[in-house]
C-alpha cells in the first residue's frame, strides 16, 4: 500500500511511485498527442464494465494503427494489481497508450515500442448539491475534429470548450454541430422529450460512452421508452429533462441551460428513477 499523495502507478512494465514515473520528451504522446486513453471506474476495488472499456480501448488503438500491446487477460491482471496496490476503495483507473519514443517526425516510426501508463485516483461521489439542484450548462459550437469516436489524448478542443463553460459559470458545455446537439465536452448527452429518453446515435461525431451504453441497456430491460436519434437544438431547449453521462460522473441532471431553467429547476422524475436503477446495478457488482 502507498500514501494517497504518492500513489503507485504502472509505467512500461513497472509498478512505481508516481513521483518516480518519467517519460522521454521525445515520446510521441508528448510531442504530437499521438495516443489514446481510457478511464475505468472501480467500486469496492472491482472495475466496472471493464470488458466494455477494454473493447473501446482496442477500437481506439485500431483507429490510430497502434497494435494493442497486451491481451485482454493481461490488461485485467494489471488493472487488478494496480487497484490493490493503492488505498482507494472507490477509484478510477486512467490508462494511456502512446506510439512511444521516436525522433520527431509526423510519419509513424518504422519500429514502435508503445508507452503504457496507468494511474488511479479517488472516485468522487455526486454531491448532495448536485442531487438536489442539478448542474448548469451552456451550449457551444462543436468545433472539434471529425473522429470524436476515438478516445484520443489530443483533448485541447475539449479543454477549451469546457473552460469556456466554466468561464460562463457553468459546469459543462453541450456541443452543437450543424444544428444538432452531439455530446458534452467531457460527457454523453440524453434528453427526455414527451416522456421518452433520447440520445444521439453512435458515429464519428461523438464518443461511444460506456455509461451511455449501459443506460440504453437499462432502458430496454426496464421497458423505458428510449430512442437513439439526432437531437435538434430546438428539442434540446424544449426538453423535459437533460442528462450528461460519463464513467466518472455517472448521470448528471442538468437543471439550467444557457440561463434557462429546465422543467422546475430540479432533477426530474425520470432521472431519479434511472439513477436509482444505475446505483442498484453497481451494488450488484
């Protein structure tokens, strides 16, 4: 076990204290943002939906032409070891793979030696303030690239969009492209319209969220009306409820959009039902 201020991390075959972890300045992740990542929530030291996260990791690696350096079983073993080398009960694993160290050249190196890094941090629970009052968001133009389905470490557009939201006093930004709401700057999007849950379909304009997919599964299992189709900006503004989802934030209820109060300004009944079912699913784990 280790002290929380200096957790144990994994870097290229070694478990070492965070303050001892170093990479070359010629790593292509540092130079080009040439890599992908995953964030896996862990409850009571058990990774949640790990198979789905590792499948998405493999899809991202394939998309940028990096061969997965480890098998599914090897990833599972490393994640399990990292979890138990740290003190946190509920935590999230950050996992990053880059194309590795090479002379600075845009072209792929002839021989790759990927850099593999994993760390863990405490998983923060939703505050009582959020549960009671929800969060405030703003809508912003989606000016990112055309391959948002890749969980790339090149997150500068997302960083700038979220900072714009924070500068406006909001917690998140809902992104609009060609009149359609795509996702949040760091989350997936759901709305409730006419008592039916709607989320944009998967495609290159949004990240296929693991939590998003679980909510769709739960809706089908519970016979909740659910549709996967595009959300217009007008539908977004007229929604009964708006949710933002991610593996680390779970399901966030939006109660204010661009200073417009959503419904009665409190998390809605559909959200209350879904978050209860979601937490029951976690408890079963």
